[in-house]
C-alpha cells in the first residue's frame, strides 16, 4: 500500500487548534486507486514504540477534514487515541479527475482504506481500530463495518442515510411521480456530461410548486435567503459562516449533478444487522435527521447503544463543544477497543 506522511504546514483548520496535539499530513490509496488525503493526530506524549488504539473519522457529507471530522479527531486524540480525519475520494484534497462525485461504494471503501493505513502504522494495534461517521458518512461507516471486521467498534453522529434521503426525500416526502421526474432530470444531466460538460447540482433534488425539479449549481450563496427554514439556516451558519472552508463542497460549491445515480442503484445499510462489533448511535433531540438514526438503530443488533442529546439540532453536533458527547465517544471506544 502506497502512503506518505509529512508535517502539517499550511494549516487551514476552522476549529480551535490544540497546539499540544501533533498532526501529520498523510496520503494513502484505496483499492480503486484514489489517493485519500488525511490528517493523522497523535496524542500528547506520543511514543512511537508504544501501540495505540486508533479511530478513523470522516464526514459530514460534503465537508472536509479541516471541519467537523478534524474537530472530532483532535478531541478524541486529547483523550489518548490516535485518530485519522480524512477527505472522501473526489473531495477536498483527495484525488479524483471528476470532482465532488459521491459514490456509495467508493466512500464506503475509503473507510476500509483508512483502516489499512492505520493498521500499517507500527504504533497502532490492528486489533484496536474503530471508526466514526458524521452526518451522511454515518450510513457509509455502518455499511463499511457490515463487512470489514477489522473495525472493532463503530459510532455515528447525527447520521444520515444518504441513499434513503435521496430516493425517498427527507421524511419520506418524495412521491412516485417526483421520482420519475428525477430520473428524467438525471438523464438530462447525464447527456450534458457525456457532451463534455461538468455540471454541478443538487445531490437531493427538491421540487417547486409546479412539481418541477429545482436546479442550482452551488449549495449556498454569500447570503441566506430571507425565507430560509431553520435547517437551511443551521447549515448556512456552519458552512458559510463559522466553519467556511474553500475546499468544502457545502461551503464553496456543489456535488456533481449525477451523484444520486449511484445511490439509487446501490443503497447503503443493507446488511448492518450483521455488524457484530459494538455500535454507538448518537443524534440530537431536535435533529431533523433523528428519525434516520433511530431507524438505523432498530436495524442493528446488540451490542448497541442510542444516545439522544437533549436540545441539540443536527448541526449542533458538528462543532458545539457543550453538546457533542465526547466523553461518551471516548468511553465507548476505550471500553471496546481493548
């Protein structure tokens, strides 16, 4: 497996940095040949002759390692773990000729590639590797853990089932007629790209009052629409406001418009009931995605635990330190990565 590690020099992380935590800029390949960009966090007093428990972390869907996954990685490293925050293939600093093209299979594979990388480090115990998926990467990490038994404990935070959300719509709101319209929309986008154009667009299609697909080529503008709903406002305030990063799809662009194609044909979480490793599902009491976390939890078998954070919205659990239950995440992994 090809990989490299260098010192982190151009530091563009958007959260409060702990200077006591050493971070390395790393690159490693997945089995499809994409090069994954990551930040490897090493705990205070790091001794390369020791062996540590390690955690691979990615998400949210459309974010980069300098945002929420990096915050989770740094905070859990403060509690003694080696952690790896990474960009999904085609996003951020990871490779991909076509940019910002999401794939259920490739993004699931990225987690296993992260396990490969961690397990090849002499200071990581291969029997003590866990993984976390935030937001849309929660459905990917559970899917990865369905087959990759090297993931000895798996956790999600405000998870989204991306396949379910794209196909059914949020809160199962999409009609059969709208799905047929979306198939035609995707066919039209595919023709445009076959003609040689890269067409950014929504990864979850909405419909106007005439039941027609709403197209846009950027997730957010510089200002929030006056009629924005609370969920959109939360996302805007995070991605465009306090956590803006130029490499983030959600901060500064959009997914490729044909992104739903793969998620329609190859749904996530089909075999998560087979995960034998311990599972921790965390969501917010007021998260619009809460029902997805609860549905996933119901599919899972023991050992499993569901934590609902009081008064927390979906985006609160991206970066609000007084609401993210880091002590719970840490105790879960300390207990199960032994």
